[in-house]
């Protein structure tokens, strides 16, 4: 049987993924981005990527799954081994094109090393909810705002910007950029009431051309709390395209604040 390794980043997703598996996989983490609640078997650096790939092969790993949040690390030229150094031009070229291009290049490198890639939806489908209203009730204006938000993200995704936005009464109040969802919702909380024609909603979805085996957007209980603090009426996400780390807890929190949760 093929051994699985999780290439883990920060946050609770790696632990949620491990909990869904019948056997514990190898846990590997990029230096500086340790997962929450998991012991790490191997810490690696991008400058030593080829030796890390060889180590995975020596451990009998045949498949990898990427889970968790990482940011582009600062590279130390003095740490590159000769084999990894030959990859620098292709990695830098990909980074210059944006996050999606960088991820595609990383996936290509792992594939060239013989590893199959398994997405979260494949390993733990319950973490990626299908269509349905999971809390509260969405009204006609919410339906219009969700459609508007979808169109906004489709346009932004084409230029590799963001996986979320806030729409209220047809107006876009904010879009998610590099600082992330929490920063965006904190900004929305500060928008004066006269500029907000309705409560509005937070919408989350993958980018149109995104490889869904990696870097799916994620929602959790804290997202629900932050949406409530921002004065929103609910959270909408693309069904089958967004990870919910603990949907029952999200539902309970949404009920507490009177928010709706809708996988659209």
C-alpha cells in the first residue's frame, strides 16, 4: 500500500485531515509553518527541496497531500544544494507570475519525483461540504448578493487575486487580498453604516483556474465569529470547493449570532 505524507502548513487543517485517515501518515512541514496539534516527523526548507524529495522516497512515500497555510519563505542562497539550485530559475519565474503559478510549479516538481497528489476532497470528503443551507435562512437579496460576489471573484481570480469578498445590497464592500480573510472582515467591521445598504454576506470560492487538489480556501469557527463581528448576515461558499474545518461547530456558532451558512 502506498504510504502517504502530508505536506503540512500552519493552522488546524492538517490535524483535521489526519483525524479522517485510518492510518497516521508522515507529517512534514516547511520550516516556520508548523501545524497546530500535530507532531511533525520532518521539517524541511525550500533550499533543500531535492534532498527532502529523496528522503520521502526512502520512507516509501508514494503520495502526498498539501494541507495548511504557508507564505512565501525568505530563501537563503547559502543553503541551496547543487540539485535544488538548478530549480531556482523555474521557481523564481513561477513566483513572478503569482501564487497559482507557483503552486503549479511545486506540484509539477513533486510529480516529476514520482509522487501522486491527493487532494483534501479525495481523502476527507466530509471536510468539503456539498450544496445546502447549513444554518439560518438566506433571502432574495442574499441570493442576488451571492451571485454578484461570485462574478466578482471570477473576475479577480483571473488575475490571481483573492478567494473571498464581501457584498451588501449589490455593492462590493471588500475583497480578500494578501493579508487574508480575517484582515478583510476586520476592515468591513469599520465601514460606516451609511455606506452599507444591507447586512451583506461574505463569499468564499476557489479561483477559476485553481488546481483543487491543493490550496482550497477554508472556513472555520473563527470565520463565523469574525463575520458576525463585521455585522454580516451570513457566509456563502462554493459547494464542493471550500474546506469547513468543523462544520458542526460552525453551525452552532452561526446559530448563536443569527447568521446563515450556505454552500451554494
